[in-house]
C-alpha cells in the first residue's frame, strides 16, 4: 500500500512515520522546502519523543520520503492546520484544507480513499469536501471514499497514543467508513469506531470543548476563591475525591492549537445554542489578564524591579508556543511595565535569558507559567540568587519546596491582596 500525507507538522509527520514503520510506502508532502529538506536528511524539526528514531528507521528502510509535491497513491491523508478566521465567532478557516485538496486532485484515481485528519467544523465533509470531488466527476462511496478520522493524540505522547487510542472513523457512506477502518488497522491497536462523517466532526470538537469548559470551571473557581479568600486548589483537591467529580486544573490560560481554537468552530456553527461553550472560552481567555494583574500587584507591593518568567510553551515538556498564554502574559508585561524581565524556557530558546542562573540573579519575583520538569528541579542555589525570594507558581508545581520566603499559587493569591489599592501605581 502507498499513501500520501499532506502536511508534515505535529500530526502529519508522526502519522506518516507510523505508517512507514508499519510497511506502508509514504510520501509526506509539505509546503515548506526547509521542512522537506530537513526530513530527507533525517532531521526532525519538532520536539516530540520517539519521532527522531522513527524517522531514522523509515528512511533506512526507504519507506518514507518528504516531498513538495504529491504523488499517485492508494490513500491520501490531510493533516494541515485549520485555524480560526478572525470573524465574529472565530469560524474554521478551511483555506489550507482546500489548498491540499486542490493539489492532490490531479493524482486522485478511482478506488482511492481520502482522509481528513485536520479538525474541521461540523458538516465540512458533507458540505465542502464531498461536493468538491463530486464536481470533479467522482461518486462518493462507490469510486471514491471520503473519511473524517480526527486525530486525538496528546503532544508529548503522540506515538504511544497513535497506536493505543481508540479512533473515530466517520465516512460519508458506510463503504467509506469501512475503507477508513481498513487503512487505520495498519497500526491502531485501539478500537476503530465507525460512524458518519458529521458525527465524527462534532465528536472531535466536543472532546476538546469538554476539556475547555471544565478548565473554565476551574479558572472561574480561582476567581471565586480569590474573592471569598478560600483556597481554590484545595477545593478542587477535595471535590475530586468524590468518585464522580473531576474538576480540571486552573492555570494562566488555555493554549495550544486545539482547546483554544476548536470550541469556536461549534460556536460559529450554532452561536445561539453554544452559549456555555462561548462563555467558557471567554473565561479561559481572561486568565492572562488576571495573572498580569496579580503579578503587577506583587511587584508593586515589594517595590520590585526584576521579574523572572519561567516558561513560554503552552504546556509542560513541549516546545510549542502556539496560542500560549505565557507568551501573551510576557508580551503584555514587557509592553505595560518597565520591569527588567528575564525569560527562561529550556524548550523554547528564542528570547531566553542565557542561563537559568542569569534569569534568577537579582530577581524580585519568579513567575512560573509552565510545568516543565526542569522547573520542578530548580536548584536552591538559583533561588538564593534572587533579591526577594517570592514565587508566583500558576501551575502549582513547587508547592513541596520551602526555598521561597513567600510562595503563591492560584489557590492562595488572596493572601497578598493589598489593602490600599491607591498606594500602588498600576499601569492599567
Ligand atoms: N490545561 C489547563 N488545565 C488542565 C489541563 C490543561 O489549564 O487541567 C491547559 C494546558 O496548560 C494547555 C491547554 O490547557 O495550555 C491545552 O492542553 P491539553 O493538554 O489539555 O491539550 P492539547 O491542546 O495539548 O491537546 C488536546 C488533547 N485533547 C484532549 O485531551 C481532549 C489531544 O488529545 C488532542 O489531540 C489535541 O487537543 C488536538 O489536537 O485536538
């Protein structure tokens, strides 16, 4: 079997290599010449455990080749970005999917299977993808098979989850679903759950929306706890001891290209009905500003001048900064304040202070925005370099450390609430 994958990013590349390592000939296509060259030389441009070894093997056994142009194949898998359009509700931007469809069209033959893995708005397969191929003369379900098989892997664990997660396989017709199941049987050990394309689309969106709404609940609880002077983290810990309760963790906001993006596709498709989903997005999007306010209060109360920011990635142990609340908070702090700001993220080198030591030297506040493992092991020597040993740990990863004189989390920030706000010179 031969497949062509369109898009060699966080999903397309591991998926391509997974097929290649399971006996399928793969041509991976990307619009970036640099990515294509790097991959053909054996260099993986993303940080994801295990992918480098998979590429090495795939190249050695000559089952994978990166290319700027597609080729003839048995199946085509599209894994390109689907960002939000900057319209009223952030609807799904299909331009890259449409471009990928245009570029494979000359290579598509009778009997082929076309899979969209990219996250798409509900009804896209029925209303956009199927008509596109019908206009080109194909009959869906009889001489061409269209499937939506949404990816559901967690960055940092992609290779493991590709194999072991259950997959939703949504065909335009039952014959399409069957073709999709046969394709993914190649390596998936989880169940291949067959359904209709539109149901698969909305199921995928609801997975991330469920998480986003649940995180919004935790973030709202932080704001409630701060007002009422009750530790929200302790409330979550205790409530989650109920066998049917699982409140997620609050944080500086929700980042990444999934949770912060996908719920809007539902809102845009049914704005009047998706009220809770929209409100949750608003709550999560307000968290960077909430953190910013707390940081400025802390700095002002302590007459601080230097701030150490730990973490820029959107979550721990990855190098991805897409929609990262940490980046947003850092930008705003640089724009609105005149503190000396030292940023350190071992996974994101850009704009780093040279060393962790330099980031800590003379600092008045350590602001933790990301739960990288490296931060959990920060040495006491580094902390001792601070002028004022205060931590604001928005990810609650250092609560077992006693090296800071004052240690704040999203549970106990009310403890530093100033009594006289007029004394402070808040920049906003
Ligand atoms: N976050 C919290 N509190 C939590 C959990 C996460 O604030 O309790 C934040 C993280 O710090 C991060 C954001 O949410 O900023 C998203 O992180 P995540 O780990 O929840 O998810 P992603 O975006 O890395 O990956 C998600 C996954 N979806 C689900 O777990 C339902 C993944 O399985 C999907 O494949 C991926 O979205 C996707 O591509 O859709």
